[in-house]
């Protein structure tokens, strides 16, 4: 019997698509605009084209074993040891396969964290030899946590080799975040290597030292900068361990990496793949046969928003998706309310289930490196490798990671990337849903646990100083404006308001009125809508009745030419202290300003600066 597909070869009935055919169609849509409009650029200046051919002759990047799931890590960071223990047991009973013990003062603690001497209470009834992954995130004040964990294992009669513990020793990350170190690198090395050799002698298999790229990502840096920092720190620890008499073949198993995964799916995927290739290059240069590097992932702190925090669930899902497909060995999802305080059980459950759904229902771990051969991902991976290697070499010429921090090699580049990023956020080119776009002024307060942030005394003398790279969140400037609005509600019972002075019919003003409403409300300035006006006197009366401090003209360019001048004069006479116009003024700017228009809002303008200025004007009134 002949099958349908034998008689109907569908693909053969269509002409072969070519890049030239595609370009003709694109040029028709662009209508004379340059093709470069479709070309993107990363913050490292890496070009991202709209179309790539299939990459041929490339091998998959070897990472996590095929069909092997990553470790589902869950943050344990509550300062109360009893609460932290209850959280740990709940997480393990409901699908988590690992615990990330975040100690106060550690990179990634974000104001909370465990006490170093609370290890026994936090790990009570946790079976460390049952295949559970344990990761320590420690800082200088909690440096004894690693010793306390080792003592806990010994006191419970457990075999250290049966425990899957990553000890997270990382003085370089602490110095980079704080901007100082009480010790030189020459003094740090024997302390770190002594701890590593001591733990290994007890039978722990490690890894022990962490090369933590979150430092760069949290501070607003780029993918290339994050990768180069991880390489610089990783090789610094590798050299230190080897100098302590550990064979290089063993030393490499004592170091692992941690990267941030954010909502830029393709860049995150390429970044994780690039690190594996870069580390394999280092192993080859050391005369070793490369083997898969252990890479842990945390969803990004800087992308979290306090406003409309439920969008953080979507951000975390994309980040986890990308890191998982890229072969991350362990993933920690930051709960969606972490920027507001310690997450409640619901937020912790969502963080845990984000990974469970992707693993158990979407089966993301079933295929090893599914991005292999995709032209765009392969090209981006290679570009990240080349650029990161060049920056890594720059840090090597400076004398290694510690010396590079002293000389500002990384900090200067991170500062430049953050400045560019901040400018794009202010202009809403980089959109933060719920914070810089699509605000909800009526959102309900989100529940978090009642816990006091941990206050720690400064650690050591600031003997060796360099520029600090503290963590930031990208939404903070817009959130500060929303905080001012909330303060106004508490003080006066109402938010600051802007009257939308709509001219003409809905067909004339709806588009710009919608834009203006979102524009002002991301800053906490409530938009008071109105019907379309033709009579300036009626417009003035309705403005007075609205009680708004500000006014914004909204309509089409055609109606602006006919009515904007009269409308602005009417609003000014009605007491409007500041009048905006939605749209670009073009050649009519002088006339409009003379009539009373004092500002213009439009796509691509500096929304943050405009909103900050609006608050200043209202405060001065």
C-alpha cells in the first residue's frame, strides 16, 4: 500500500528559500529604512543579526550528562535557624534535590542569611549522605561555616566522600563586592589552600573554591565581563591549589563556577556554553584533557522588581529554561518576592516548582546541548568566547584576578556597561515590565516573612582598597518614584496626578493618551483620563475639577497644529503649573512653549529624568 507521504512530497513542491529572497521581503517591509535597524548589539558591542544560517561541523558542548537532571537547589537564608531548618526539610520533601546555604555577609545574601555557627541546627534531620547537593555561599564573616559543616558531618558519623558538598570558598568575590581586603593575595593563598587541603584530607571530594560571576552580573556588568572574571578567579584558585602541592589533575576538580542566568534567553544560553569552552581551553593550556566543568546557576538578582513581583516568575522561568538547556549542573531560582524581603512559603514553592515543571513536564534535561548547530547560538557563543578570552588575558597581564581588581581592570568596564544599561532603562529601551512599562498603581501588597535584616560588623582592616562592585537592581530608580507616590498616599490620601487633556475624538487621542498614562504611572503619577475636548474653556474647567497638579495634551499631530496652542493657554490660565505634550514637537516647539507647554514626552525620551523633574516641580509648587 502506498502511503500519503509517498504521493505528496510537500517540501519538494516549494522552491528553495535563499537569503536573497528573504532580504527582498525584508527590504519591502523596511520601505527604505536601513537594514541595520534589524541588527542588535549586546552591551559588549557584539553584533546580533536577525538571521543566521545553520552552523555545520560543530560538536555539542559537553556539559551535564545526557538525560541527567540538574540539581534543584533551594535557598536557605532565614536568620532563625529553626525556621531555616523547617524550610529545608519542606523543600527536600517537595522536590528540591539540593540546598544552597546562604550565610550572612556572603555574596548573594542580599541583607539576610544564616549565622556561621547555626549549621548543626539548620541541617538537623537532613540526610547529607543521601545524594542531596549542598552548596555554601559564605563571606568573610561566615568563613568558619565550612569548618562547621565538616564538623557536623564528622559528629554524625557520615562518610565525607558520600556527601555532595560545594564549599564555596571565594575571597576574591568578597573583595570585589566590598572594594577592599584586609589581606594581600599572597596572604590569602595559604589560608584558602590550607582550608581546601584540610577538607580534602578529611575525605570531602569538593569542589571547594568558587569562581563567582554573579559579582559582575549583580553590579550591572556584561556577559563578556562576567565570563572573564570567572576565568580570572578560577585560574587564580587553580594556581593557588597547585602551588600548595596538589597535582593539577586533582586541583581542577576542586574549583567550580557560578553564573547568573537572566531573562535574556539566548545570551544566557550562549554564556553558559561559552564558559565550558573557555575552561576547556584553560585545561588544554595546562596540559590536561578537558572534562566537564561544574557550573552552578542562580537566576539574576538584578532583574528582580519590587513592583508587580509576579512578573519575576516569568523572568525566572526564562532564565531557568536557558541555563538548563545550556547544561547547568545546579540551578537556584531566586523567589519572586526576594527583592521585598524573605519569601513566604508560597514564593518558595513557586521557585521550587519552576524547576520541577521544566524538568518533569517539559523534559528539558533529556537532550544534551540542544542548541548545538543553531547558527545564532553558535555564533554568539563563539563571539563571547573570543571577547571574554581577550579580557581574561588583560587581567592576566595585570598580574591575575586580585591585581586586576586593584588596578580597576574589571570595575572600569563594569561601570561603563552599567552606565549604558542605566541610560537604556531610563529611556525604556530596555523594558522592565511592571516597573518601567505597564505599571499597576492598584496592586496589592505582597506578603513576605517578618524578619530583621542581618547587620554585621565590618570585617578586617581596609588595607587593600579598590573600587567596589556592590549588587544593584535595574528597577530601583523607577521604584524610588513609586515609593514617593506611596508616601504621598499615606501623607495626603492621594497620589500625585496628571490630567490627560485629550483633544478631538478617541481616534485622535487614544494612542497617545494610552502612552501618556503608562509613562506617568511608572513614576507613580496617577493619570486622570478625560473625554475629547474641542472647547478650551471646558478643558480648563475639567482640569480644575480633576485636582491634578500636572496636565498632558494628547492627540494627533494634525489636531495639535489646530488646537494645541489654545488648549495649552487654557490649561495655563486654569493653574496648570506644568504642561506636557505627548509626541515630538518638531518645528512647532517654540510656539508650543510660548503657549505654556513646558515638556514633551515621547518614545525614546528619558522617561526617568522627566518623571524625576516632575516630582521636583510638584514639590516646589
